C-alpha cells in the first residue's frame, strides 16, 4: 500500500472512532487528528509524484510489528 493510502486508511479509522465517541471534546480531537492524516496523504501524493525518497514514517518497521503480534 502506498503512503497516501496508508494515511487515508489511518484517517478513516480516526473518523470512525470519532463517530463512536460520546465526548464532544474527544470527537473534536479524533477529527482534528484525522484531518492531519488527510493532509499528510495529500503531501505524500505530491512527494510520490516527484519521486521524493524521504519518508517520515518507517512503514516497513511498522508492518513487521503488526505481523508479529
């Protein structure tokens, strides 16, 4: 999965959590964080289009941790 898709998946998860939350403060915080992930998705798409090498999140290490559990 490309970085853009990873970020969009994370954002969707946070928006889902916001929809399940009872506290107005937590709903707002989940939505703010989800919005930031969407911004990162847009930025990563631009980076992919320019073939930029730098990636702030080590996706390969995150995936290995997820498969070990």
